[in-house]
C-alpha cells in the first residue's frame, strides 16, 4: 500500500499537482512476508507426511529416508541432496554434514533414520556409479543437483498426505515439525 501511495505522489509531482519530495515523507511499514504464518507442521501432520512414504517400492523407501532426515535431524534440502555414502558412519551411528558455510558437523544418526537409509540403499538403482546417497527415480538415475529436487519431492508428499503447506518452500516446513529439539545446532 505504501509503495503504491509513494508511486502516486511521485506521479502527481511530475504532473505538477503536488510538491516534489512528498513521496519521501510517507513512513515505511515493516512487513515481512509470511511473518504471520506458522513455520511448523504439527506433530500429527509430520506423522501423516511420514506415513505418505509407506510402501516397499524404491521411491517410497527413498522418500521416507529423506523425510526422516529432514524431520528428525533438521537438515536442509541442499544438505540431503549433497549427502554422500562416506558421510554416513555406520559403526559410530553418526552422520557428517557440511552445511551452507561448509562447516562440517557430526550428528547422531537416530535408529529409525538409519534403518530407513539402509532400506533404501538395499534397493537403490545400481546403474548409477554415484557416491551420493539419494538418486532420482527417473532414468537416467542421477543424484539430485541441489535442494530444489528435494523440496519438490516434499511438496508432492505433502499434497499426497493432504497437508496444506504452512509457508513457502518445500522441504523447510518439514524440518522443524514434530521434534523441535532434534537439531539444536541449526539456526532458524
């Protein structure tokens, strides 16, 4: 609204109908997009999202592992897309993640998340020689290039589960739902 008012006052000044500079005195209004919308999914919605991944086909196993990484560990979509087989330390039950700043963090790997990843890796397409954990399910089987593919996947899962996204973004709404203390090292 204030932008429109300023534009109108500048138009009037150009036409000579008001003083120049009047648009500059219109006060700004602090408004952050989506600030009034909840960022989280309720625990029941998170459970529905995970349940939307139930099934024995490769795609459902992959989707379940991805959603559990997002929900239980609070990983970003890009972190999940870039996860490599060497980042999973099965012996110690931990996971190495390099986030946006390339600062490496070692996280505990919860049993259910580890089981879901192992279930997916047992049936993952072997035609792709990639060391990335997660591959696309459409031939040619390749790793996700970035977090956009993961976000799109989560958006589709939310639609399948009948969940209306609480904010813009695909994977991010799932990262803080349910278990808020799962990833205390992440900033909002």
